[in-house]
C-alpha cells in the first residue's frame, strides 16, 4: 500500500515549471469568480427589489437598503475591475504604480452603477415582451421569478455595460456564470434591442458581434453564430444582424457576419441559414425540404 504523497506533490509542482501558460503563479490577482457571482446576485437584488431576498422591502426602508447595497457593491466591483485592469496591463505587483488603475476602476464603477436605472427601464420592457409573447405567462412576478431567459437578458444588459467600457475578463465571467445557471450563452459584446424575449431558452447561443433589433422573440436551442473564420478575422463582424420584429423558432441556426434577417420575418424551427433574407420572409423546413416564401407576415404559422 503506497502512503507517501511526496513524489506526487513534487511532480505537480515541477509541472508548473515544465508546463507553462496555464499557471498563474506570481501574476496579478485575477478577478474572483465567487466575488463576481455575489456581485451579479447583488445587482439582481438591486434591479428587482423584493424578488431576490427574503427581507421585506417597504418604501420607508428602500433608501436604506439601496444605500447599503450600492455602498457594498461599489467597493467590491471597483476592486474586481482594478484586478482585471492590472491583469490586462500585465502588472504583477502592488509595488508598481497601480494608483491610476484604482482611479480608472472607480470611474468605471460609478458610470456603470449610474446606468442601473436605465437598465431597469429596459428590463421592464423585456418582462412586458415575455408577458405578451408567452400565452403560458400569468404575471410579471412569474416572469421575474421563473423565466431563465429574463435572468440571462438581465445579466447580459449588465455585462454589456462593462463590455462597452472595455473592462477585461469580468463581462465574460458574468455571462458564463449565467450560462451555467440557465444554459443560455449570450456573449457580452452582443448588441440587443428593447423588448427581447427568449422563451424556454435552454441552449440559446448569441455570438459576440450579433446585432438584434427591437421586439425579437427567440425560442430554445437557437444559435446566432459565426461561420468558421480565421483567428485573424476575430475583430470583424462574424455574427448575424436580426432586424426588428423577428421571431426565430426552436433549433434554428443563423450564421455569418453578413447575414441579415430582415424585419418582421419568421424563421421556422431547425433551419440552417447562412445568407440574408429580406423583410417579411418566412423561412421554414417541412418534411426535410427547405422552403422560402416572401409575403406579408401573419403570426401563428409556426408552433413549437
Ligand atoms: C457563437 C459563435 O459563433 O461561436 C463561435 C466562436 N466562438 C466565435 O465567436 O466566432
């Protein structure tokens, strides 16, 4: 029976020297995953007061609770942004002059938190889109408490604000936290218009340079993705544009940076689209055969 762990420990420590690139020894402190998870939860509680916590929130104590949450959030978020900026700059030690990054992190934190009322305004439209778009939805409360699509959209709208402020790492950490919870993978770089609704939602993928207009409805398993592109083209637009009032049914795959789904189109389940379709299109596959029709949209033709 072996009972000496020393050779195993030595081999693992040695591998830190022999197998580089996946070590983070002597590097700067990275943003912390548990901390980002808590920040996201606290932002959720700030956005939907009374939904996320067991405490009773009344008008008379709302200001006190918000002050407490914002105060604590600001300090923690600023610290995580500071770490991500230091990582990005390759700064390894606190002895280096890190003051400008502390200052920058604080500036970003304030401008991000200033955005919260606007994010709440937009999320109310998303909740409304779910209420109107899903006959099974009974109330606003049900959507906030029980719709994973709304949770993913909330996290996206938050992560996108950090993305456009060029914060490294944290927006992707937020989107992956929510991906793990909901099975919905929205890249923080995606631009998503008002009144977005993802029904059932599991397995939806929305790529980095996707542009989605207003009043778009998407069902489970939809991919809005890139065609296979070379790494050197990573900065080009690789993902589709979905114009206003488009519905995309379950399992559809829409790919390519030059692909535009014209407004008021209906994309049926399980179709594969790599080129643009004009406004008011109906694209669907029936008995294995693809059919395209361009006509005025009537809703309700496709059921999942
Ligand atoms: C969603 C998607 O297209 O993923 C493919 C790859 N990650 C890319 O962004 O190009």
